[in-house]
């Protein structure tokens, strides 16, 4: 089965991930800009990072036949430093022109502070000015409800098209409001934190999969890109069809990411 | 040996994860019974044992032999 991994931090992973993902049917990944595990001190460090994910990382993935796309942004944690963030934002438009950059993300809240909110709004405005897709991170663990609520409040006062915004790291207690407001939602599958493959399938069964993206993120922390395949297996073991699995794990990324013309992978239909 | 604080530090998130999986499994069961009441087994002892275990775990004034008691509960 062909799979698209819509949220994957390739620079934190080894080539073996790409090899095993390719063997398991992954045809494309999309890499949002994120926190490196420490706060970067210089705007130039971000720019090199954006070069890495928009120029170099596609060449690593290509060795295994995987298409690599990316997003650029100042991540929520480092948005706590507005002077640094604004300096980086000044350079983002030049990266938006690159052939594999799909939009601005992941942005949003980490601790839901005033500084984070200011930079979140600035990045949404930047995305709107440049007609870009938006990928929003929601906080982990105990901050998730407050951060998700504030995310929706901020977006409600901006002129965004919810169909072009993906709110990620959604779980059972935060899924209803973004879906009701028309946004795309994402489940991020982690071994311990965030969502699990079985719980993701539960939510798919409860809420349907019209505006839904499933990913395993996979970064430098405890994570595993194959939680995505685990989720697909769980979905199929519960009796759901191959076409439904393709719709969720391949075609939905095509539908959302394909709103950016650079993402040219087409949905697959195997059942009539 | 770990201190009590270290046990919480080391295993809080893992325990939270296991509790969520447990909650999700029970929700899954309940939704299935609502969807298909006719297909629901009556008085399944496995379910009774699960809920009995949860009551056992919820008791904070107890001795640190919960694992042994749970295993006995699930034994013939």
C-alpha cells in the first residue's frame, strides 16, 4: 500500500528510516521546521536549517525513491524570542519560492505565552500575504487544551480559510472544536506521549476521515516513524477496506498538501 | 533503587499512556455494545475482572503487592 508521511523530521533520523519506510510503501514525506532540542542563537542558523530541509534533505530521501517536501517557520518554542523570530521571518519569503516548500509551519503555541502569540500571528499573516498553507503545532500534555483553544481564538480573528490550515497533535479532548470550525486535524502517533495508533483508529471510527491527517512525526526524541504503519495495520485489522486506508493514509495528504501546486502526487483509487 | 520521586519522574508519562490505552479500550468496548447490543456477550468474566482490577488499583490505602493480586485475579 502506498503511504504518505505528512509530518516527519528527517534531519533527526538516519538513512535506515528512509530505507525501511520505502520498503513499507512510503512514497513521500513532508518535513515541518521544528525545534532542534536547544534554542538557536542566530537567525543564520535557522536559514541554514531551512536550506538543509529544502535543498539537502530531498536528496537523501530521493536515494530511496521517496519524495521529500518541507515547511518553513519559526517553531513555537523559539518564538519566545521575538527579535530573533522577526529577523528569521524577514528571510522566509525567499524560501517559499523553493520547489519543495509547501507552506509555513509548524507554528503556534508551546507554553501559550504573549511572545508566542505575537509570532504566531505574524507568521499567519505572512502565510496569508504569500498565499501559503499553514501547519499549526498544538502544545504537548497538560498545556494542550489551553493552547488549542487559544489557537482557535487567534485564528478566528484572522482572515484564514480553515480548509488551508492543518492543526496538528490533536487528541480526544481537542478534536471537536477544530473539526467543527472546518480545519484539517492531525493525529501524531508517538510511543508514549501524544496519540497512539489504536486511539487514532478509534477517533477515525468516531469522527470519520474527511479532514484528517495521520503522521508519526518522528524526531530526535523517543519516537518511531513506523507507528504510522502500525496504525494502518490496526485500521485494516478492524475490517476497514484498502480503499479507506488509502483515502486516509495517502489520499488525504494529497488533498490537503495538493492545495499547494508543488505537491503533485495524485490520489489513488483501487476499488470502484 | 529509585526514590519515590524518581519513580514518578521516570514512569509518570508511561503510566499516563497506559491509562489512556486502558480508557480507550473500555470506550471501544462500550461503543461496540451501543452499536451492536445483540453481539455483546452477557456477563463476560473477562470484563468483570478488568473492572475488579481497576477498583483494586484505585485503592491508595493498600500494600505494594498490586501486581501479585492482579495476577491472582486473572488466574483460575
